[in-house]
C-alpha cells in the first residue's frame, strides 16, 4: 500500500510539473507577470519555458519589453532578436530591436536593420545614410616645471667634473580626426596631429679637471629648442553581424628630437678650452602597424591586439589583451581593463590600464582613466593613442567630461602624468695621461598637467 501511495504521488508531481510548463500555463503566467512589470518573476518563467522547449512570439516580446523597461538592453536584445526572427514584419518588434541595438552600442547592427526596412521606419527612428560620421578637432597643452628645474640644476661639483641634461618643458598641439562608415559595418578613421615641445639643453664642465689647467674655470653652454612632431593615422574596423570585430591600423610619425654629442675641443693646450657644441637636433621617420580582433558578447567585449613600430629607430613589438564590460546591461555604466606587454628593442615593459565611464544624463557623461607602467613607445587604439615621448611616462591619470548640444559634443579633459627624466654627470679618476671619466646617470620624476578641449561634430 505504501509503495502505491508513493507511485501515485510521483505520477501526480510529474503531471503537475507538465501542467505548470505547458504552453497555456506559460502564456497565462507570463502575461500576468508582464502586466505587473515583474522582471524577476517573468525572467524565471521564461527560463523554465525555454528549458522545456516552449518558445513563442508573445513570450519573447514580454521578456524583451519588461527587460527594456528596466533598461537592461543586453537581456532584452536576445529576446527581440528571437521575436524578430519569428515575425520580422511586425513594426513593434522592429522598433524595439532597433533601439536595443542602439542602446547597447551596437550601432552597426542598428543601422543595418534600419537600412533594410521601409522608408517610413527609417523616418520614424531618425535613420539617415551619412556621408560622414563625425569630425573631431582637439587642442591642448602639457604644463610642467621641468624646464625651469633643468635651468637651475648644477651639473658639476666636488665629485663631478662635467655633466649634461635635456629637459622637456611645455608641449602644445592638437589633431583632426575624420570618421566615416561604409555599408553600415566598415568604419574608416583618419587622423592628423602635430605637437611642439620646448626643450632646454645644458652642458657644464670644469677646465682644470678636464685637461689639468692650474686655473679654476668652468665652461657652460645652454640652448633652447622647439622640437616638432607630426603624425598621420589611418584605421579600418569591420563589425560582423555576430559581434566579431576586426581592426587594422597604420601610422606614420615624423619626430624631431634632441641628442647630446661629445663635442668639446681644445684650441691651444696651454691657453684655453673651446666649446664647439653639446647637442644636436635629430629627425626620425617611423611607422606603425596594428591588428586587432575581438568579439562583442553579452555584457562583455574582449579584444586582442598586436602592434609593431620602429619609433626612434628601434623595434617595438606589443601584445595587448583588453576587456570592456557593461554590468547594467546598457551603456550607462561601462568599463575597460587592459594589459600590454611591450618588447621595446628587447627590453620588456608592461602597462596596465583601467577606464570607467558613467552616463549622468542624456547630454552629460564622464570617463576616468588610469594607467601604470613603463609607457615608452606604448600604443593603444590601433596606434591612434601614442606615448612616443622623449621622457618615459610612468603613470597616467585623466578625466573626460562630455557635453552634447544637438549634434555638437564638447569634451573637456584633464590629465596628470608622472614622467621620468634624467641627467648625466661625469666623475674623474686616474692621472694624466691615464684619466677615466665615469658617467653617473641620475633619474628623477616630474609632473605633467594636461588640459585639452575637443569638439566633435556628429553628422
């Protein structure tokens, strides 16, 4: 008798379970939860139904709409895609799907969808085929006290007979970027930029310690340069329908910098020391190539990038892995974490980067950025962001504040960089005719403050 009761209970439970996940029960329950806008309960009902193979248009729409109302566009997207596949002619699902693509940052998919639908739909959502996506104009300045410190620095003393230093000061410059899209999915980017850096060079030496004069005299030479840098970047990125992204970038850099040369001469060994020159301007023409591959998935977007460049006449190989994430299921809160390994002329370097952004309102949002490591010749964004600076950037922090006024976007940026400079002094040992001059390199850190304004016109 006991076994009969257990058997009846099992059969009843199975029958009850089948009834609770039948089409009619799911339809009724999901509709009730949809009317209450109960996202949590409806999400669980949908999970159970789909697990049992119960899938229909109204269920997908209810799941998508409730998630959409919660601004969880990532969750709503897959359900609107499923509903669209079941009934592509329905204008309601067309519109929901379009905006779900748009609000998750999948502009390629939203534009591709709109271009395939009627002119009435395109007019309704404001879709137009653009000749240009945007034009971006930026300008700013890097301010520091490093040049003044280089002017005041003494390079000789009781332990040193000579010394030289190159100090980088204020940098001014800007750039122009043009963005365009072909066929909704192929993005084309072009950038031209130019910068000028004030540089101060200094050489000091003592007469008697160099060539054994009896008189105690010093030699000093100071020069100022305006070093120039120009660059041209171009890039292509193709976003496939399944979220796969392939990017290709190239760049040309024309850099003017300053190097030291040993150019001290003696006109007459018994009379005086003559200064010939202590520094010289050097020009470099360098190239860069970069390849990136990534896959946009639900809530995350991982990417892998490889870059080669020959900046300053050396070979750099860089590999970088990054992941973007959207924890709220939309682009209101977003972040990006990346790690780069750089082989800079067989010297290993690492750079860690973190970015986080938050949309305050429709017309206002901000981004905060932080990076740490040896940034010498570090490249990101397919080479559009470069750290080919004369002094090494060790740490970088920045904040961008974005305002939009109709089609105009204004970006105010502040950056704080810790850079590493150095100078060389020489100590003397031995006696004439065997005299040795030992170089002693001293490193120091200084702060660069960057203020930039960017104007972006979105067509």
